[in-house]
C-alpha cells in the first residue's frame, strides 16, 4: 500500500499540476489572461449573479396565446382560400382548438377540400430527423359543415419553434446592449432563462426583452371620426388604436397592413436635423420598399400610422411619395428610448409575448460586498482549520492541510474547466467538501494511531491504517455522491449548482485523501525514517475510552422523540417563515443614499400602494432595509407591476441592491422539485446502504437523517428564519454531513461485528462509538470552525443559511452517536448477522494480519 511505482508518482503529480494550471487563471487579471498563449488554459470560474451582481429572469411563453394565434391564423387562411375560389360560406368561428364553418352550397364540398388542402399538408420538422407533423385536420359533415382541428402535435412543433425564435431574438437584443457573457437558454417546454451579469438596470432589460416589437405601417381611416368610432363599433376593416402620448390619442386605422417589420433591413437611432430630437431611421428591403413606395404614391395627403405592438408611435401625413425605401420614426423619444426601439426593430419581433415568472436582481454594490465578505470569511476559516489540524496532529496536520489545499484547487480547476458558475449554494458545497476532506484525513490518522496503539510497528500501522480507512471513506463518499447525482437531475437552479460542486468535491476528496496523502506519508517515511507518529494534541483523544452510550439510549430516544414531535406539531400549527421561493411574492433590499434607512417612512410610503401585506425591517447595516411584499394573486404579471411601483416610490432616496420576484407558477414548481429531490435522495441512499451493509443499517441511517431534517425544520419554525431555496441547500448539506458521519460509525460497527461474533450488541456498539469518538469530535470541530467564520464574517445574506448549517452539524453529530447506533438494538441486530464474510473482507483481514514491513528505500 505504501509503495508507489515511478509511473504512479508521475501520474499523481501530473494530475495536481494540471489542476493548478486550470485553477491559476482565476488569480490573473483579464489583461494577463488575454496575453497567455492559446495552449495555456485561461478559463476562469464564473461567479453567480448573487456574488457579482446582475439580473436573472425566467420567462414563460403561454401556450394559450399560441392557440389563439393559430386559431386566428387558420381562420384567416380559410377566409382567404374560400374567397379566392368564390366559395360561399357562413358561421366561420373558432373556439378552443377548432375552427368551423358551413357552406352555403353543400355541392362546393369538393372544391372546399381542394382549396384548404395546403392547411392539412404535413410539414417537415427537421432535415436530419426527416419527421413530419400535420398541424390541421379536417372533418366534413353531411350538411356542408367543415371542422378544422389544430392538432396537439402541431402546437408542440409551433411552441418549440417559438421558443427557439424567442431565444435568438432576445440574444440579438441583449448583444446590442454590449453586455458581457449573457446566458440565454431554453428550459423545459415553455421557459427561457436570461442571465446578464453586471447589469444595473433590470427595468430596461425587461422592457427590451419583454416587448413583442411587432411593427406595422397602416393607413389612417379619415372617412370616420374617432368620436363615432368610440361611441359605436369601428367600421368593418378598421380598428381603434391609441397612441403612446400622455394622454393617449385614439386613431381609426385600416386593418390592412401596408408593410411590417419583417421587411425592415436596418434601423438606427439618430437625431432630427431640424429639431435635434432623437429619432429612429429605418430602411426596407426590396419587397418592403416596393410596397411602401406604392402605398405612399397612392395616398399622398393622407396620414399613415406607424404601429408598435398595437400602439401608434407616430401618424405623419404623406406629403409626397416615399420611393427610396427609407424613412424615420419620431415620437418624443429619449436618447435611450430611440436606441432601444432601434435595437428592437433590428432584432425582429417575438412570436409570442413572454411573461416574467421569476426575477432575481443583485446590484453590483451588493455583489462586491458578498465577494469581499466571502473572501474574508474564507481566509479566516482556512486559517482556523489549518491551525486546528496542525495543533491536533502536528506534522501529520501539515500533510492534511497540503492535501486540503490541493483538494480545493482541484475543485476550482474542475469548475473552471467546465465553465460552471459559483453561487452561494455552491460555496455551501465547497464547505461540505472541506468537511469531508478533513474527515477523510482524520479517519486515516485515527486508524493509524489505533493500529500503533495496538502494537504494530510504525510502518505496519500506517499501511494498515490506510487499508482499513479506505472502505469507510468510499462508503461515506458514495452515499453523498448518490445524493448529489439525484439532486442534480431533480433539483433546479441553486440546488443543481450545489450538487455539481459537491459531486466534484467528492471525487477530489477521495483522490487527495487516499492517494495523495498516502504518497506524502510514504515520502515522509522514506526521507525521515521516523520512529514514532508526530501527533499533536489529538493524542489526548484516545480511542479506548469507555463511555456507556448505549446506557443513555433510553434518554436520548425519549428526548429526540419529544423534540421531533414538537417540531412536527409546530410545523403544522405555526406558520413557517416561507420565503418568496415557495409562496411567491417579492423581496427588495435597499440602501439609503444618505444616512440611515427610515423603516417607518418606507412602510408608510408602500402602504399607500395597495400591495397587501408589506413587511419592512432593518437588514445588516443601519442604512439597509429589507422589504417583503406578499404575492399579489393576479398572476405572474401582477408581481412585476408591484415591483415597478416600489421602484418608483423608493428610487429617489434609496439604491435598489437586490430584487427577487417569484410568481405563483415558479413558486409551486420550486417547492415540488425541492421536496421530490430530498425524498428521492433519501430513497437511493437507503437502497445503497441496504446493499452495502444490512437492512438494519439502511433503516437506521434513514431514521437518523430524517431525525436531523425534521429537527432542522423545527429550528426554522422556532427561530423564524426565512425558509427559501438556500435553506433547501442547507438541509441537503446537513443530510450529506449526517450520512457521512453515520456511515463512518456503521462501518466500524460492521467491522467489529465480524471481529467479535460473541460480544453482546450493546457492548459492541459502545466499543464502536468510543473508537470513532476522536474522529467525530475532530471532524465536527473543524467543520464548525469553517462555518463560524462564514457566520461572523460572511455577510448578512449568508447568515441564516450558515445558522442552519451550524445547527445541522451539531444535531448530525448527536444523531450519529445517540440515534443511528442505538437504534440497531431495536432492529434486533445480532453479532452473527455478518458471520458470512465476503471475499473482500477476508482478504482485508488476511492482509492486515500479515502486513509485511515496507522497504524504506522503495516506499
């Protein structure tokens, strides 16, 4: 175990070198990265919007809007086709996904089928797949009645096309803003995620990407006055639209479109040479120029309207034919307004108007504060962990610290190479990785110390310690890896980021703890030829204590049962402080531009907006305030309207540092996805432990973990801490930590069951608890040191999250000792349960019993 062939040594350190190479660009400024040769990696770890500031939006395309659009389109096609053939009909109408009409003369049925054949022709869905979709089917009645059904397959195809088109249009619009590295991607069957780092004006972004931008040029109908049209219906072939003026001016327009935005070739913002007002100049393509020129030739002296999304921007009078295919739009624009309109027209129109169902905005100042706080907390936490490991294990602590440093470097390298984004839940994954990495080294060192106290030579003790710790390390990390994989596939957003970071951390932990640490120990043995282990204060935590843990089980079971019941009762009767992630609504963090935040004045100003329950409280510094607004109950758009009102009231006196808006659609999905993810992870871990150990161990691990989750939920109820998506990530971290701790204990119980077949189970469990007690104490202390640094120095945003983590570590340590192990007695576990040792166990026992001295010149 302690001999490494030269090629293995080269491979180990080559892996470390590659990791350092991929991680180093994160320390370089952009100018240095740009000057690096292409052969050298220059990808960096992207920071999430919660760390660097920016805007996260989730848009939804409404399928019902598509149905109505297709219904109108099919009806228009039917009307056009029948008129072209001179076929009389009556009762043309559309409802649901069906268009129907009746022929005046049933003898025209054959001609009707021929005229409508283009509607029922299958369309190709892809060049590579070669599939086809029939969008419309026709049923014919005996009395000349025709029914056209819009198929679900056709709607699915149209929705997929609309999503793809919307993504491209939005990307074109955002690219025009000059932002860096925006993310625009599809999610599911009807969603689009838009993330723009560093953007400080979310309202402008929403206006830019939420506007359909359908541009049309239509003639103004001067034969009827607007007063007549307002008092009665507009004449057939006309419609009543309003201008963008304040107050809006009504216009009666011909529904016939002269030309549309699809014929635009270019649009640019500029200034009118006469008035110096901002305008938008445009240029048509050949077809558009021809149509526009012909229309202006035929209508000199008449006004025509430029219409954007059913609003009249401008209605100039045609003084002379416009034959050059270009023109200008004026309409009291601001400079930004003219530029944004030009961007919209160049990028093209959206096929459907999107709805904003989720918004998360973090101002650049808050992002900078989060990064600064995270750096300080990370440095302090690292110093505490490194110092503690050195004090506990002396020189061996230095080896563990070096392995931990390389571990974190490899995690950062992997995230950088994958182009992953580091968020606050991702930091939680790294914290758990640190805990597991330290735990793995503590397991190895404690095993070595046990073997040395058992009378083995130093080399034999180190070799046996690594062998015995390997199975425990693998079991503990595999259970956490299972949870991470399931959370990645079933979770969403921050939960997936947590899962990716955790999965990478598990792989790097096994590598650094079992391979890299073992190589460094072998190198130390070969160079120094020590006679004894250089242990620090950890030597005072002896594995041969005789604490009667099982005698205390009646008290611990009673206490835990009472607390769990109380937690469930409180959860059922007291309203948990659910965040907007789960109940919808809005959250706004503001900072006073001057002086301290006036909580009372903010509350008074917002109470006049009729937004329902509005809570205002201090948050962090005296200049900061946190505003919570209940769900508006009017759908996803109502939440956006509420935020717009709040911004208008506060933006003169306060900087908007953070905005989170979650509509009812997303809040329900997040709650469901988070619950399913946690339950599925527990089920998969149950199966693994059942297969790897015995059914008693599997049930014991799940009961202990469920105990920790329920108590954590009770803690949220009692303390009133906000329960949001980050809280789910905290619970998942607690699950991972608790399982890791429990599996370590169970692994020692399983080993002792094989070794002491006639020992009474309570006595055997006591012995196992005492043997693993030093490892439990040391791991818990190091993890708590890292968490306490985050709690005191990580900033207000992280505080509630870290509070749950600290509580989880304490309760997880308690449950692994006082719940997970004693419950095996209740399940009638007997020493003979594992009497049939598998081949692997026999080999391990034989190898341990006959460990040969290691050649110090080749170790």
